[in-house]
C-alpha cells in the first residue's frame, strides 16, 4: 500500500469516522445539556443584573443617609413654625421647602421629597416631573400598615416598589418610594419621617439593556417581582403592575436564592429563572423562549455539520493531490513565522504559481504587514491615551489650592464664622466630588456648579480681588461637556489676569447654543497677555517654561490653557477647541467650542 493510500485510509479511520461519530453523539447529547447550560448562563446574567440594581439602590440609600443627617433636614424638623394662623408661618414654610429643594439635585433620579415633623407639619419639594403623588396627612400615614414596618427599621430605609401601596405613592407615573424615620444626630430621638420618590428609568434601563443583549432580542424578558408576585417592572413594559400568576403556574417570588425550570409562560414553552435580590423580598425573573434556544442549537449543529463536511472534502482532495507540495510550503511558512515571532517583521515569502500556496504566501505577507501596522497603531493609541490621561491629571484640583482653602476654613473657624465655613465646605465638597468621580464628562449644569464653587472659594480667599457673572441659558444645562474644562480657564484669569490690577477684576462666563455646538466664552478685564506670551502658549514653549519654575511658583504653576485645548481636540476632534484673544491692558477672551451632545449622543 503506497503512502498516498495509507494517508487516505488513516485519514478516514482516524479523522472522518471519529468526527462523524462525535457529531452524532454531540447532537443527541446537546438536548440534555442545553437546559443545564442556559441555567448556568442565566444565573450569571441574573447575578450581574441584580448587582447593577443593588448598586443603584445602594447609591440612593447613601444619598438618603446624607440627606437625613444633613443640617438642613435636621434644622427643619427641629424648627417650630408655631400656628398656621401666625403671619410668619407661610414664609417660614416656604423657606424650609426651598431648603429641601436643594436635595433634589443630588441625583437625577430623585423626583420629590416630603418631610413630616412630629407635630404633624408637612414640608414638601417637587422636581418638575409628572406625578400623581398626593401627600397624605401625618395621622393617616401613621395609621397605615406600612408605617409599622417603617418604625421597626428604626431609621433604616423602607422601599416601596412601583404599583405597590398606590394610596401612598400615587398611580402614574410609577416610582420607587423610600420611607424612613429621621433621627436626631445628637440624641438619636425621632424627629419625623422623610418620604422620597425616585424615577424608575435607571432600573428599567438596566432590564431593557440586558433584555436586548442576546442575539434573539424578542425572546428574552426580565422582570422585577415583589413578594406577592406582582410585576413591578417588565423590560418590555407589557406586564407592569400585573400579577405573575396570570401567565405562569410558577411562584418565583418564593425563591430563596436562585431557581430555574422549564414552564409554560404566556402559553409558550419557556425557561423561567428567578434570582432573589435580598432586598425587600424582591425577585428578578428572566423568561426565554425554549423554542429560540432549540432553534439556536439546531442551527449550530447544522453549521457544524456543513463546515465539517466541507472541511473533510477539502482535506481529502488536499491529501489526494497536494499534500506533498503543500507540506513543503507549510514548513517554509512555519520557519518564516518563527522569525516573525522573534520580532523580525520585515520577513516576506516569495511564491510562484496559481494555486493555494501562493495565497498562503500572500496571506502571510499581508498578515505580517497588518501586524506591523497594528503594532504601530497600538503604540500611537497608547501614547495618545497616556497623553490624555496626563492632561486629565494636570486638570485635577491642585494640592496647593486645597491646602490654602483648608487654611482659609481654619481661619474662619478661629473667627467663629459658621455660615462662611458651611459655605466653604459645601463648595469644596462640590469641587472634590467633580474632580474625583470617574466619569470623563459632566453635564453643563455640573460643570457650571463646579466653576461657581471654585469662584466662590477664591472670592473668600482673595476677598475683593474680583467678581464674576454667569449667563447660562436653561436649555443648555442638560448637554454634556468634557470634565474639568472651564475651571482651568477661570483659574487663568484669577492667577494671571488680575495680577497687579488696581481696580476690581470681573470674570464673565457666557454660554451660547448654536445650531450644532455650544460656545463657552470666558472673558475678564485683567491685564491681558503680551503677543510673545500668546506665541509661546501656542507652540508649547510656555508649558516647558512653567515646568522649570514650578517649585518657585507653588500654586500658580501656569495657565493650563494648552492642556485644556489638547484634551478637547483629542476628545471632540480638530473642529472644536479653544480660541484665545488678548491684549495687554484690555483683558482676555477665551472661546471654548464643543459639539452639542446629551449622555454621549451627538
């Protein structure tokens, strides 16, 4: 038996027959393993979804903790408004509710806040959102069954989901409601009750996102179910507020940790899985059509069978006619590949003819070329990333500024200036929160508040050195801007524009909405910049000069304008960035242009 026949027989006996046998056995066994496989995958998915939901409620809980322990809430509940007939009653009530309204902007999910004092006085503040919530009297709230559970928690939050206890939470739109006892931070005595309502959009978005993450979008459904089996949220928004027992005989609300089984759901054979959130006895339920799982498996087997047949046929022909010559070509390619592995990317293979060996050689050459280009692109991308990260680090709040601010707070404390201390700490907290959070972009509202906090702190420190004006249209606040863009620009005016200025300085920030972009104009009436300073700033020499004298200048380490311009160019592209106009003795105008976008969407 010649070598070619031996290779063919060995090929059939050792490759063809085992592959076909394995394919048949895999097909017969796949049905049995399919449910187990998707059970495990579903458990992982539900664990991830529940983790995101718990993180969301943990964040809201932390916001609530900060609210009930804040001096604003504590002082309001301790205040005595006297009789409603008193002339100053309504004024004091309005001032208290205005103070509460600041808490609405701690998180975009907060919709309304209601406070009940022990004497029955009610304070409320709403966001401009649609709601059917109508606060009930304190006496009715105390007599409601929910209030007993709130009291048992002794200050810990109690959650009510959408469509639960609608006599308290309202009917439309559905909201998450939190109730908790407010304790005196000094004596731990009960001061009253706080009711906060939150939008469901974040949780609904989590369910919808995971519901659309599979290849079969319309076969996956995620639901949030309460202890009675009512659907509070449905990723497809079809079963909201309806009892789950209408669609399945299972009781997933009784799940202790995780459960999964095949069951009829909505009249279709489905894989129904449930995961206990370990929070308010809420359960996360997923439903996937069993038909979609089976079809996917059948298609997979069909593809494998077709590919196997083609590969076997090609291999037989290859073995019959081209094995010898191709083997030599493969050995040559392997040798060249070893050289490439050693880093020699200038290796190429020359081949003649019109068969597959030429394609193999050309593919090898193309692959080496592509690897070289990709390595170059990766290096360039890493350099750009490192440069952008360095610029972001440079844009963070400076240590000397922080130290000096703390020294100012210390001085105010020595002078018993409690109101100023509170304002300084609040502004400094806003600066640190914006500077340290991980998001790369802020809303225009957050960026303006960050700049306002910076300017207020600097006004405390430098007293009558300057004043400022902010002209920001309401419709611009929801757009986004690269984090820490405006603060270095106003810092330039304070540290360099007003140096030696005999009159009081003025910083003006104007925000203008154009067709496809937002324009921020920062102007001052300071000393301006000489032409040579502007030229050094544009070509980068000013950045190198300021590094050489950083130790001497301390906090005043340079303008930072080039860093901001480079970050804007990298993030938004070359069509956007900074434009600077300055003249000695006449001040400086900086124009910052970015595209109009909301939540990352242009």
